[in-house]
C-alpha cells in the first residue's frame, strides 16, 4: 500500500515565554525562509538564533500513532524549556513522513531545499532514513534519527547522521545472556517477519545468546504484513521442544502473535521473549490479558523508578492525557541533544550544529543516562521488562537492567 504526501506542511513559530504554539498551514509551494532562520550549511547564521528545526514524522498511514507519540515528546521538551533550544528561539517546520520512502524522502528533502532548516529530527522508517543519507551529507545538515533502527544506517559514521533511538540488533542482543540464564539448558526458537528489521533483530539475539552458551531450536520468518494466522509456526515451536521463543513483531502483527501464542501455547512451559516493541504503547492494550507474563527488552519503560522518569511521566501524562512510550522518549531526547548542541554552537546553520553535536556528552534522560558512541548511536541502558497487571492496568514492569550485547 502506498500513501501520497500531498501538500501538507505546517510551520510552527515558537517565541520565548509564549505557552501557546502558533500554527499556520500552507499548501503547495515554497514557504521561503521567514522568521529569520539561516540557511542550512550555506549561510553563517548568528549564534543568537532563532533556529529553524525540521520535524519529519508520520502524520498519516500505518505509523501515524508512532509519529504522534514522537511529536508530543519533542513539543513537551520545548514547553519545559521556555520554547527555546540552547537559549535560542525555535521555529519548527513540520512535514508528514507518511508510511515509507516514497513519501518520506521527498517530504523531508523539502525541509532542506525549501525551508532551509538547520537540523531535522524524526524518521520512523529505516528505508526512508537510508534514502536520505546522501541528501543530508551533501547538504551539510544534521539528521537526528529518533526511531529508524536499521543496523546499517550508522555503520559508517557521518558528521551529519545521528541517532537517539536504537539499532535493531543492539536491542535484541542485550536480551541474549539473560534469556540463556533463564532457560538454562533449554533451547530458544526464533521468529520474526521476513524483512530487514526482523532479520537484524533475530541475528542480534542469536549472536549474544549463543555466545552465552545457548542453543537455537529453530527459526521461522513470516511474510511481512501478510501473516494473520500464526498457528503453523506455533506448531513448529511446540514440536521443536524449545523452552523459550524470541520474536520481533510490532503493531498489528504483535497483537495477533501474542494473542495466538497465548491461545495455542499458553498451557505449555514456554517463555515468550521479544524486543520491547512487542508490547509497547497501544498494542499492549489491544493484546489484553494474553500479554501478561511476556518478557521484553527495550531502552525504556514508563515504569523506570528514577526521579527523571517520574517527572517525565507526570509531565507527559498531564500534557497529553496518555502515558509516554519509547517513541516519545526518543524524540524528547532528540530535543535534549539539540538543546545541548545549540548552547555551544557557533551558529544556527547545519554545519555549525553538526560540529556542536560532537560535544554533547552525557544526556540525562528518562531512560537513564546515555551518550553517543563512535558511530553516533546511543550508548544506553537496556531494561528487562515483564508485562504485569498492576492495579488493574497492564504495564511493562521493570525487572532488571541489562548490559548492552
């Protein structure tokens, strides 16, 4: 299924000390460079700002819910910091990434070619992020990826590609040693949709699990976006003799898999593990009681017991009337990274911001303190989570902290 971008573009001008966001919608052609923002990589840009930031997240299509979480995280950070980043007034230019590169690449490129932003944040889809790498490198504008998790995206470090989210393999690898400890001499069966993210995640888990002495009982890859009946694969798990299953599913596939796993294997002594997207956000509500007992690994849970997270959860819930998700935190931290970078940047153009990103250092986040590694990915804590019923509500309760795989 394809989605058209159309002409949706929003400019959000955020002056200092003004609580309400001023929104103006414009369809069609170029919006120019109003608001005093500098060119991206082509102009000097006074260090005093204002700074123009592009936001590219899905506002339509299958990933719209993720995009909403991300947008809300970014705007909460701005509200908490007097609508400034690095002491500079912020002008947001928002576009709809849509469902994939067909919409996301041209929409995001317009932020550079037409709006001349100093940096861009967002991007859910890994194929979209890959399709934008050359554009950002050649334009000398930094892209802060706040979701897309393709392992290959940052394998060759670039001054203009940074990530505040995760790598697919890295998340899964953190779970391997703990899963081996829990299943003992038992084996684990691997399952995922048959596309790049699923294969990267299962490869990451398999590598660390086997390094810890674990045995793989079997592997199965399901047609992506087409599988609704998992019973044949669940029968494979049963006959394999596995004591555990590791899966990488998200969205509607996560709902269907967890419900069918409970139905067909719920009475078997088989532990279901997964990357945390399996039970994250709205899918946990949709899964119902079938999710209770599922164990996942992720770099965030709204149940993390820290002052930073408790304040974040309280503020986010009060502002948006819903609990934050990992998608919210990744974008919240993208704002935090820009805040720290712009504080010391020599200008508000892309090249100046990119240079300042190298000196960001530690980020005190709701997920825990983290920093960029040499590949510009987050060197971050991971958390073993278990779905539990707490006061009548299903939550991803934190079991323990895990070491990076």
